[in-house]
């Protein structure tokens, strides 16, 4: 008997994981992307499976910093002022969540998704032969000042509530883990179980090969629009149209424009982020991702050198890159570690699609049959890809998802 067909749009980490889980659960899956797999946001992220970064963005700790944030005085956040009015509803919804109760309840949901997802990643890494891309030395938050460490107490409380194992380090403890780091940091928080990936695109490509080995097919097509015809979906694509009985949309930051003609308004903001690649000085080694909390960058060892990533640039998706933040933090990265020359001329830019409640949108489209949505994974999409795939595969098959996903349902927005 032939397998029922499902089409998945978008071959970033989220679409790839949905395609794998659907193919494994008995469907014949077509995975469609206009480019090669993982060539957008899933290409240039920090590669961290975020066991130690489960904190929702909306935190009460942001409130005292609000005037400085809006004035673009900090390096972790940069607002594009012409976008302000359009963003206002998202920003107000976001600010409403900056209280302790919501912070902890959202954090606990993110933690449950992350723990389940990392477990599935581990299986996929084995099945796809990608172990050589993993780094299992944990992740290190570093503090230049005791005061900053104290201000971060809320995040450690969330860790304790969620039973995230961590160790607080002093200068000597940091030196033991990272002997080549300059003596700038007074405190560290080491989340030992964090896994990082030395080349996120390569990981995605391993997963795609695994998907193909299961019988799935990847097609390079640009999707221009979708239309419901009876119970099926007609896809207007370049260079050829397709029809499919069941459709899963995982187009990351590009999802809203596809859904708009169906009457689903845009509910995400685009947090653009940048990275630069640098060499370490001869003989110097960084063993794990570090987050310099006072300076707002992540630096981590990748196959191709050291990657430094920057914070949030809240703006339109398609305005020209404004890599101000990465340029601001690079001197701080040089202060922290013996870095050599830049390995890329221009910073890379990615687009994180983010909801105001820091949780992704996963589930059936509220007003259309045979249509599922999986997008808006913000800062955590690499880590959360596999659990998203498992949830979508169970929902498409009409089964109970592996965990309670009401908090991620599209119904909360549409
Ligand atoms: C600087 C930075 C650091 C990050 N660090 C981390 C981290 O350490 N850990 C973590 O978990 N997450 C991290 N993230 C977030 C993570 O990268 C994203 O959440 C994740 O990549 C989103 O995956 P996706 O599949 O939803 O979207 P994408 O990877 O953006 O994929 C969407 C796909 O849709 C395709 N597409 C779009 N429109 C069309 C169309 N019309 N037709 C056909 N195809 C189309 C695109 O080509 C693309 O391949 C980071 C992000 C950034 C920017």
C-alpha cells in the first residue's frame, strides 16, 4: 500500500525535523526549500542546544533597563526606530509578560520542550552519523562584575526550579576550564550538560541525508502561495506547481507572508542577529561556548574557527543589514580571549522569528484543515527542532503529542 503524502515547506532545522518524524511515522514526505538545506537562520546560529538558556526573553530584569534599551544604549538590543509603531502591539504584549510568575511559567514550558528535544537530538545525531559535530563540554556564562552575577539571580532560580544542573565558578574555576581566557571574569556559571554543534548547517545536512535514507524526498522550489482546494492544498511554486493532501509550513521568518492571504495576521517580530568568524591566536584554545554576560555576545568554537554572535536587532526582515552590535562587541571579545584575524569580511545575518511570549507556534492552523504550522522558535530553534517534529508528526497522524503543547498552540494568536 502506498504511503499518504505530506509536504513540508522549509528546510531549516524545524522543517527538516518535521520531515524526518513524519517520514518515520509512515508518511511519504516531500521537503521543499528554495535554497539548499539550512542556508538561512539555521546556518549561522550559535549551535547551542539550549539546556542552559531556557529563560524567556520577557524578564522582569529588563524593566529597570527599559529606558536604555529603547535609547539603543546597550549592545544586546537595537531597535530600528522607523519600525517602532508597527512593532508596538508586539512590544506591549512582550512587556506585559515581564513579571516573575510569567517568567517562571514560560521558562518551565521552554525547559520541558528543550529537555525532550535534546533527548531526540541525541538519537538523531547517532542515526545520522553526526557525533563528530558535537562538543560536549557544557556552556559557560561569564561575569566581569559581581553585581552582574547578582542581577542574574532570577535565571539561576529558574535553573533550580527546572532542575538544570549548574556550578558557580570563581576566577580559579574559570581558569581550570578555560586556561586561555584572559583574566577578566570574576564569576562563571557552568551548565555542564549543554551540547554545542561545531557546524549547524552540517548537522542539518546530516539530518537531511538521514531523511532521504528513510525514503523522503527533498525538492528545490520557491513557494509563491498556497491555496486550499477541497481538502487538499495547491502550492504555487517556481518552477512548477504542486498539490498535496497535507501541508506543514516551517518557513521561519518567511511564514507570515504565506499565511496572510489565508487570513492569519502576522504575530511575530523579527529579531535579526549577526555573527563574525575569527581565528584564535596560535596555540590558544576555547573549549566550549562562553556567554560574556556584561558584553552581550556568545563566542564558541566551530569547525571553521571561533564564532562570535550578537544580540537582538529588532527591525524589518528585509532592510539592509545593520551589524552595529557585532562591531560593538568584537573589541570586548578580543579583551576576553586571544583572538587573531577575522575569517569573514562581512558579518553574517540571520532572522529569528519571535513571539511576544517566547514560545514557538506549533500545531494545526485554526481555520483550515490539513494545514499545520511550526515556526517562531526565536533563539531556540536549533535546540527545539526535534521535539517540534515529534509534535507535528503526532498531530498530523491524529495522535496525542509527546507532551502537553497547549502553550504553543496557534490558537493563542489566531
Ligand atoms: C545569531 C543567532 C544565534 C542563534 N543561536 C542559537 C542557538 O545557539 N541555539 C538555538 O537553538 N537557536 C539559535 N538561534 C535560533 C535558530 O537559529 C532558529 O530558531 C532556527 O534556525 C529557526 O529554524 P527554522 O527552520 O524555523 O527557520 P530557517 O532556518 O530560517 O528556515 C526557513 C527556511 O525556509 C525557506 N524559505 C523561506 N521562504 C521560502 C519560500 N517562499 N519558498 C521556499 N523556501 C522558503 C528558507 O530558504 C529557509 O531554509 C540563533 C539565531 C541567530 C540569528
